C-alpha cells in the first residue's frame, strides 16, 4: 500500500486512524516547512517515531529532566556514533539509566513527536508498507486513537490560550509587579520558561529554547500572564528605522546567537565560559575595541545597548553605524567560535553551528525584511561555512542512520 498527498487540519488524524484500522505495518513520513517526522507502524500499532525537532530527541529529553548530565550525554553520543549503536542502549550499558527509565523516555519521545505532528495545520505525507527490522530496538506500543483524542483536547485548549497570545512573534517582559522571588510560587518547568522571558525573545524563541512542547509553554505563558508576572512588549523588527542609530534589533539577534554558544559550552567550561567571551575581545580589529569594551553576552540587554550606543556616538566619520556594528558582531562571533573549537574540539562545535543556523533560519523567516537582516544572515552563514570547512566538520552527518536501520 502506498499513500501520499497534502493534508490540512484534522486530515492527518484521519490518516493515522486509517493505518490503525487497517492494521498496517510500514512507515508514515510527514514533512512541512523545515521539519520532518516519521511514524513506524506494526500491525496498526505505533511502535516508534523520529523527528528533526531537537526537543523530540531522546537524549535531550532526559538531559532536560536531569536524568543524565550534559557530559554523560555527550560521551554516550560519541560512543553511539562510533559503534553505530542506539543511544539508549549505551546509556543503559554504562549504568547511567535503568532499562525501565529508557522505556519511559522512549514512549515520552514518541508521544512528543506525535502530539507535535497533530498540531500541524498543513504539510505533506507519504505512507509505504515496509518490513521493519526491530532487532535490538526499544519499542513502544501506542494506540493512535488514544493519541488523537488527547491531541484534539490539547488543540481545543490551545485555541483558547491563543486568544490571549495571538502570535508567537509577540515579545513579553517581566512586569515588575512582584517585589521578590519569595512571592512567586512556580514549579521547575514554569521557572525555566520564566527565566527565558527577558523582553527580547519572542514566544517562539522561548518555546524553542525551553525544550518544552508548544502546548506546555503556552499554558505556562497563560499562567504567568494571568498572575501578572509578565506583560507584552512591543515587537522589535529588523526594519530600516528612521533613527539610524537604533541598534536594539541587531543586538537582539546577536544576543541570541551568542546565547546559543554560551548555553552549549557552559556545562563543559563552567566559569571559564564567562572569561572566554571577555578575553576574545583582544583579537578584534582595533576599530571595534571601544564598541565591545563594556559588552558581555551575560550582561542585561539594556546595559549592553547603552554601552554600545555611547561607544558608537564617540566614533567619528561612521558612514553607516548599523553596518559597522554588524561587522563588529560578526567578527566577534567568529573569534568566539574559533576559540571554542580550539578548546573543546569539533564535536561540540558542530552542535553549536547547527543551533546557530536555526537562529538564522528564524530571523530569515520571521523578522521583517531589511538590508540589516540580509547582511546578518549572509555574513554569519559565510562564517559558519568557513568553520565547517576549516575544522572538517561534515554538516548533518549521521542524521539518517537510525531511520534506515529499521529496514531489513
């Protein structure tokens, strides 16, 4: 049996139901925008799923919940790649997790992928009958109808939440109405999301960086908005403003890029990561020294913006201050990436570059069009391409191995 076509709305749920009722064994591939997922059926039961989304990956889910450390995950990923074994098996063999824990998170991963799929409004699907090779795999058994019912409930609830938050491009900030953290009663997941709401990130960026699924983050947003902890801030675009010295949007983009680097190296370098961003300034071209003198990615955005504004004002004969600033930040990012590569090696660098490309993809897709946006995206892509080549990193290497291993 071979099915393929486009879908909208609840059509995908109907496809899952059809494959379940007909007790199919094979693979359903669903694609849309820059995402792709695969759902594996055996006798009408969902036994596995894979996705390109980071938050759907097994190791990421366990690390996020504190089940394993970042170091343990990195070590096991390297072993799994070298020995061509499943990550879960390596984690169990090394004693980092129990087999029951692996089964639990394997199911959690599959559910996360499927719930995300059922939220898609449109896309393309293709189903093919296939004999699956399940040897050595930790599989799950999920009833599609139960998943569809839960997804429908979430979709209904999300539609209510989105009346309060109508766009994922909105930016929220702390309201300042709460005087002390002692007055705030939140669970760990809510604290994680709240820590990302800083007046610069959009709702979509918070979802992506939190590692939680869209439904969970919208519920947390609803909770903290209702309690008065946060409030909406006017959206910032990379437009061509009348004020040529408005650097806030440029700073926001580069802060996101540098935050990706910082988050990826903090576990490995600890306090050393702070000094790395400071020490790198000495390698900048001399014209950028005064601009970055008081800048640091961990400073509050307003402090950085004020320092940069003052520094740029004191530089004479700048034909285009915004282009000058973009050139400076691009050079700064390049120096940081080279330093990280020299310290940690190519493997962590590959992950960082991939995450930066996602940030650039978001900027390109959602930010308003402007020459600044094009320059930032193009300049950073050139830097990334050079680093891939210089450190002999094979882009997207190894992503398909786990999927093809299902087929005998």
